[in-house]
C-alpha cells in the first residue's frame, strides 16, 4: 500500500466554503481556504485564499496567493500574489510581491531585507510603498 501523502496534490488541504474557523491554524502543507478563517495562520508551504475565501488573520507562510477577501498582515518567505479578484487590507512583507491590475489593496508592501533594516534601525523608502486601487 502506498503512502497517500506521496504526491504534492494529496498534501493540499482544502477548507470548503461552509467551513468557519476561529483560532490558530498551523500546518506544514499547502492549504486552500474557501471558507472563513479568523485568527492566525502559520507555517504553511503555500496558502491560497480562494475567491470564496474570507480571512481575518495574520499569515506567515512560504507562498501566499490572495484571490478572495483578506484582512491582516502577510509575511511570506518567498512571494505574495494578490489576484485581480482580491480585496485585501493589510501589510505585505516578502521578497517578491505581485499585485494584479484590478485588485483592491490597501496597505504597505515591504520587499526589503528585514535583517538589514533591523540592524540599521531604519527602513528604506525604496523597500516600502503604500498603494490602493479603487478600480
């Protein structure tokens, strides 16, 4: 009998549109959220907030894709992508950030090396910017 977690597809958990969760959510696998989450989300490999998803939480993950509604700060080790269908309020910290045309975004983006900013005690304006879209 083979291990059911041998393939990446099988290591993705999906929280359906009728699921409502409050609290701290933590896992070491990919997660797709189509329901409602309130609290904090940590240690995800890839977190996708689907078009039907609503998240009111701070997020710490490797990769984050926002397609639905997100309120909270996002820290990603690799990248954050905000789709044109997204409504996001919060700050993003990641080395690579994509905000698609049409996305509703209000917050700041920090793509600077956080260890350099902490060591010098200041942050550079080139590493941060504030934007919003009213499209």
